[in-house]
C-alpha cells in the first residue's frame, strides 16, 4: 500500500488540524478498516471539545487576514491546490477507492472533480459580481455587493470523501471565508490526505493557521458543537434526510445559515421513444456506480408498458455480466458497500420488498468466499415493485434498482417521478421532443437536477448541485452557488445636496 506513504500518511494519526499544525493525537481513536479487505489500516485520534474550541479560535484569527487578501489572490492559492492535486491524483484516487470501496475509476474521477472545481474557482475569484440597479431618488446610486461571511463548517459524508468538501471549501475560500471540515468518521483518512495536500500550499505561501481546518470526531462531541455554535456562520451539511432534519433544526434555532444536500430517490423515465443504446448503460452506471451509495444513484426506473419487457431483458443480461470484487482491479464494475451496517440495511430492504409485494428479479444476496472476506460485498439487485410501496419511498443506500411500469402519456410517468418526498435528481430517456419539453416544463420534474438522455448521477461541477423537498433545497458547486457563501449587502449612496426619502415620504425638521 505505497499510496499511503506517498500521501505522507501513517498508521496512527491525529484527526485535528488548523492547517499545517496537528493538534493532540487523541486518546480516543477511530479504527479505520477498509471495506475492500477488512484490514485495519489506520487509527485516527478523535478531537475533543477543547480541540474544537482551539480550531474555532484559530479560524477567528485567520478570517480577517484571509478576507483582506484580494479575491483573485485567494484564487491563486486555490489554483496551487489544484496543481498539487494533479500530482497526487493517482495516489489519492487509490486511497479513496480503498477507504470507501468505490471503483478506482470513480476514485480518480472524484479527485478530478476537485481539480475541476479548483479551476472553476480560479475564474470565479474574479467574478464575485454584485448587481448595479437604479435608484428612485435623484443623485442616488443603488447597488449590491458581496462580502466574506466568516467561518463555514463543511460536514461531509463517506461516499464522496473529497469532492463535496471541494465544492464547498474552494468556493468558500475564494469568497474570503475560512473553513472547518468535519468529514465522515467512515472516510477520515482521505480527509487527512487532502488536508496534508492543502497544508503544503499554505506553508509555501506563508499563510496563517486557521484558513482550512480539519476536525474528525464524534457527532455528539464535534458535530453538535458545530451546529449550535454561533461563531459558525454557515453550515454546509451533506447526509441523510433524517440527519439533515436534526442539523437544520439545531442551526435554525440560532438562526444560522445552512446549505443542505440530503437524500435522493432518483428516477429515470424510459418512454416508448427511448433509445435503449443510451438508456441501458446509463441506467446500470446510475444504479451500481459507487455500489448505489451516491445521493444521485438511480433508484427507480419508470418504464412505459410498451417497452417494459424489453428493458427488463436488457437489464437482466447486463446485470448478469457485472463483475463484483476488489474495486482497485479495473475489471470489476462494483466494489463493496461501506460497512456491515450498510449490508444490514440492504438485507432489510430486500426482505421488505418481498413482504410488501415486490419481486426480486436479480440479486438480493450477500457475496461470500474468496475476495469477499470483509463481508461488505452484495449483489446488485433488480426488483419489480409499485411506486407506492413504502420501501420504494425511502432511500436505501445500496445497489437496489426498482422497476416500475407506467401506461398512458408522459404526464403519468412524471407524476410517479414526483411522487416521493425527495427531489434531487431525475432523468428522461426519450427522442420525442414534446415528451422531453414536458418533463422540463413547470409541470415536469420537481427535482433540482433534470437530465435528458443521460443518467441521474455524475453531475458536472459547473452547474448548481442540490435538490428540492426533503433533499433540503441547498445548492453547491457551480453557477451562482457562491452567493450562499457570502454576505449580501444592498448599498444606496446619496451624492446630492438634499435628503429625499424613498416612497415620496415627506419629513421636515426645523433647526
Ligand atoms: C453525492 O452523492 O453526495 O453527481 C454527490 C454525482 C457526483 C456527486 C454526488 N458528481 O453523482
């Protein structure tokens, strides 16, 4: 495992850093084992409440220094992070694959996603524009400007252990904010590797501690503190709907800001006009990529009855050809789930599907034997269900794909697409213009992402990423998402000789 050495990682490490400085190595440790082979390859010291306070203190010191650096100069630091990441892409991608179990291709793709957002942020750092408007008063100017916000806490999930941090931290950085990153305890080693990559850039540029901090620890020690801490101006939270609900309430209590990126229950509509040459690979990648553990994973197929049997046959053949095993080996399409608890959730869902009247068409079992010793490998699964089954309405973070039949026009398919609580991603496969435009219209998909003739996952960084309803409404990454990381200010300047009031109000005083 020379990728660990190449990333300057050791077996026992602290999980708390203010930048280049690592705080106490922690008495309490997280034993990190790989779902690939079950090997305990790292032990990470957990942050205490005191460590957390030190981090916040350092971030408060760093904020006025960082915000005073012109945004394009902050962009230059981000550019250097992107350059350094290119050097470490193979090693970091390999670590991601080993720590989370996602195929190496996807691990490398994830590092590329951070490189892409770095490049994007270099340009964006020169484009933190405010709008200039017109005043209703003579000799007055009305405009908007955006100012740095302060401390941004970024709480990420195991499934994208660096990309989601990248979307948030690189944007926050060019906006003049300082970041505190709490990664998932299920993927802490990747976060430490990333922190070390960033630290070298900070060091080379003589930047102070506290601009990019890392804190690895328990939800009830560190997580809760972040949520209720008024010194944290924005909490960007990625995780399940249930955890997001708690986070939103806690931050809301103190009227803090949140960006929520919660669960999805993403469907692909396959109409009578779908081109199956495109549809089948998109569906399979969407359903089994990251072993079904993306928030954008394809979970439901809404198939027109006239194509149902054909689609089913294609999928049965495709699923039979999938290779499951060590994700570091290029030949394998799918690796393990993140841990045994995820396997239990998969098993429970399989049982529930049949209990609620569904039929397992393919898979449904845990894989045993050589190469599967971590007990985290499962078969990708196809199940025939109806959209109203309760099991279909919840997000099971596993490679289970539901096949649902619809009849009639595309409106019926859209109604099924929208008939879940979550609203992250959606897609339609159709070559019929009217169907496509209906799907994209106001009466179409109600999700934050609506794709045409591509799958539900694998979004590019240039668009705003996020979803509606129980997905939480937040937007991250590209487009104008940067605005959420800044303090918006409306300015009115009077350059005249009198003081006219808006709305024509007259107010005169005599002196
Ligand atoms: C997530 O699963 O939280 O669109 C993010 C995608 C990836 C990001 C997924 N670019 O599938």
